[in-house]
């Protein structure tokens, strides 16, 4: 069984955390930041921002907050700066909001809390602005719902530059790495090119309609993670707390409802695909038959990916539970 330090190294490897030696990344230049905000280059190019670089400390904070909040959605904000076409996220903090299993909104209490937090941040030498918000999608992937799109549109209208991040804590526990996605919405009325579609991801059937209606209203940014000697002590302290939670819980048991729901979801998708294949087989004409076959293969490919992903997650949970059992229940 891995010790705390070894487990931390493994976590950093799984999330591809890069160690940086240039401490300039951690320095905040207020004049440079103000100049960029005045020039507003993102208004001339709807896909100006390409990357979100997140400190390991902020990543771990978001992972802990979203994991603790499940099965409910939770929300928080991120502090950082702009560097060219990238958001640099230095820190993150939770907001006291009441979410449900499908949505979360910030009320007056959260807005007041945010104001107080930012004032105190300035006093302790943390001058970075809020550059985005994060929230969780427990068990249904990283993408923006209709409510999320509207929230992000409003944020970009009044607080730009601003980025939206989604974390799936359930899949994070299953996969052993943080399941995360970063997004920016297009301006209203903008139609993206066909080549702008994002890669396939597994989405439950009861969420597909919401995803399908809004998936062309935003685009995904690449996420990178970094750390340096500057935040090592804080990261180690936070990791020890996170590590205790990992040791004292079982992914196989904690995510059993998610696993059952995923199996049922795959079964429903298979029934739907089988129905459409049967209906497609009755179509007349070679070209229609060929197009139908191509569509069927695509559906089956997606189902295969869903099944392989779920089986891998279940297997990882069983292996982890077996190792813990052999370590703590020796006779």
C-alpha cells in the first residue's frame, strides 16, 4: 500500500502536474493585468483563450470541496490572473451555497461572503482577481447545462475575463484522477464551425437532451496543472487531510449508486440503439442502408466506450478495496 508521500506523487502523475522553476508565474503584476483588461483582446476573437493553468493547490481544494459535497452540486470561485491566451488559477475557495443534485446557484449570502473573502485576501497579500467559477456535476461528466451556459454568459458580460470549470467528484473517485473541464461560452448569436465539436464523453440518457441543446453554445479549454516549491508546504498539509479521507473510504462502496445507475444507463442506451438498428434495417435503398449502418456503428462505438470506461472504474475500485482490506484486516 502506498504511503502518503508516494500516494501524493502518484496523484500528481495521474493528473500530469508539472513542477515549474520559474517563480514569475506566481508573481502578480497589477499594471500588466490592468492593461490586458483594458485592451480586451477576447472581444475580437471568440476563442481567444486556449488554456487554463491550475495550481496543484487549487486543484486539490476543488477536488476536496466537490467530493465532500456529493451527491449535491456545490460551487466556488477561483483567483488568478491572465497570461496571454491562458487563465492562471492560483487559488480556489468554496461558496456557502445550497445546491441540489442537478443545479446550484449563488444567493445573497454567497455574494456577501465572496466580497468579505476578497477583502481579506488583499489584506494577507493575495492580490489576484477572481477569474472564474467552478461547480460540480456528481456522476454525469464535465460539460455545461442550460443553466450553466446562462450563468457563464452573464459572467462573461459583466466580469470578463471569466472561465467556468466543472468537476465530477464521483468519476474523480472512480478514476483516481480529477475529472475536470474548463469552458467559455460564445457570444449570443455566434454559430461555431462544425470542426469545433469537442471529443466524445459519456453522458447519462436523462442529461443528453440538455447537453445536446447547448453543446454548441460554448467551447472547451485545455487544462494544465503545475506546482512549485512556493506552495509545497501548503500542498503537503492539504494532501494529508485528503489522504486520510481516501484511506477511510472505499470507491467501490461510495460509488455503488453511481455504478448501478451507469449499468442501467448503458442498458437503456443499448435498448435504444437496438430499436433504431431494427427500424433502420427496414429502410429501402442502398444509400439509406449505408448511412443507417454508419450511424449504428457510431452508436455502438459510443456504447463500447461507455462500457469499457465503467468496467475499468469498477475494477480499480475493487483492486483498491482489496489492497486496503489486506493492509488493515490482517489476521
